[in-house]
C-alpha cells in the first residue's frame, strides 16, 4: 500500500500528550534549565568538529605523510563525520541546538560539509520521517527500493531472503547516496508534493543549491587532498571511500534499530487516510529506545538511543533526553501505552536482524 494522504486521529489519547508536555515543561521550569544546549554540548561540538577537521588539515598540509597514518586519519574523519551528523547538524536542523535561529541555521549547514544538504534533510527527516514514522509510502527512511524490505506492506522479492546478511554492506553506502544522486532524485519527487514550497524554497532554487553544495563538498574534501596530500591519488580515492563506508555504516546501524525492530509497529491508514492513533501514540508504537545506561554511546550518537524522547520532543536538545526519558516512560505506563526499550545496543541490533529475517520471508498473502 502506498499512502498519498495521511492524517492522525486527534481524539485518540490526546490526554496523554497534553499531560506529558505539561510534565516535561514543569521539569525544565523547576530545574531552571534551557531546553537547548548547555556548556557540555558546546564542548562536545568543539571536540567532534576537531575530530573531523584536524585529520583533514594534517593530511593536506603534509604534516603526516606515511600512507598507513594517512589511512588512519581518513578513518578518524569517518568517525568524526558520523559524530558531527548525530550531534551538531541533527540538533541544529531540528531547531534544538540554540534558541537563536541563526545559530541553528549555521550549525545545520555542517551537513553540507558532510556531503549532504540541509534543506533536503529537513524535508526527508523533519517533515516526512518525524510526521509519518514507519508509514509505508510516506516515511522515506523505510523506502529503500527493491533492495531491502523494511515494512510488511512493501513488495517482496526472492533476494529479500538474504537481506539480514547483505544489508550490512548496503548500510555502508548511506553517505555515498548523499553525495551522488539521492538528493537530486528527492527534489524531483517532491516537486509536485509541495514539500519544497513548505520550506519557503523553489524547485529551481533547490537544484541550484544542490549543485553548488555538491561541487563545494567535492572540492573541499577530495580535490584539495588530491592536489596537496603526499598520498598517491589512487590511495586518496580509496581512503575517501573508506571514510564514507565508516560514516555510512555507523549512521545506519544507529538509526535502523530505532524503528526497524521487532517490537515496532508498521501501521497503515484506513480507506479515508486516517490513522488509528494520535500522532504522539503513533510515535510510541513505532519507535524504540536502546542502551539507556550506556553513557559513552549516548554521548557519541547524540542521544539517539533515546529515540522515543527525540520523536516526541524534537525541539529539545539531546543532552536532556536521558532525564526526560523517566518522565516519558512513567507517563506512558500510567496511560497504558507502549514504551519500547532494548537494554543494550547489541540487543537492539539483534532484534533488528530478527525483523529483517521476518520481512525477508515470503509473505503468506501478497501485500
């Protein structure tokens, strides 16, 4: 089933979200805390930017010339690339990093230094994924063509029997799609949908911006190292690819267990385009937290292990997710609503694999 228009049932569980918002607001007021970043977040921002950029400058200034060490620096850049994406650009493009719009705008453009485009990301992530989580035909995060089957409502092909095996390689290609044709294809698909205009932009302007941002990215991250690095050109191309394979794999294995996992639901609208639940309850049903006690993991991935909290309050900086998760869990339980959480990252990945195997089996009935 491909959804073309979806609306949520506003009367279903409206008391839950109102109660939850009141309690979360009370938490910030009682603690006299800003909902945005704090000193720890600023320090993390500096650290992750340095992890991404310092290796780059060590390479192009030929401070490091040994090929194995240069390879290690490109690998570190891959780690930094994912970290900057998880923490800085993600919060900024949600308007959660700062109360100042210009700060969010500037830091959100870090995505352009990673090979993506902030405007495209806002439409795909903020508008589509956060509004229509796990709804086939609307949530582009589960729309990956015929290669992977992320929903029981998607077509099944014979090769899906092995998707729990080959998916890990495809996950590594995520950022390669960013830097090549994915965002151009998205812009074309969104031309008639009104999504571009909803962001105050035009299709032509979006295409021009994409072309310039891609040209800048390749000049910055690849052409300059090809010219100034002491590394042979073919090794520079190989190391560049390794950086993206690392960043793409890390990004994918963090995002997938949050929604494509055994206890997440994949609801579809009725014949009128209406969902059974309200938006807030829909987020609880389709989202999963993992490794809530793993401080290091939470630090590196920008609190995305608290995915439920992020989906319910995307405009709150992730440094607060751990604390408000207690409020969200308690309130959900009081209203008899699901609150999915896996105790560890490994457990979340295992349940993701189980779902891939389940969706890889031939359905009893055609969807």
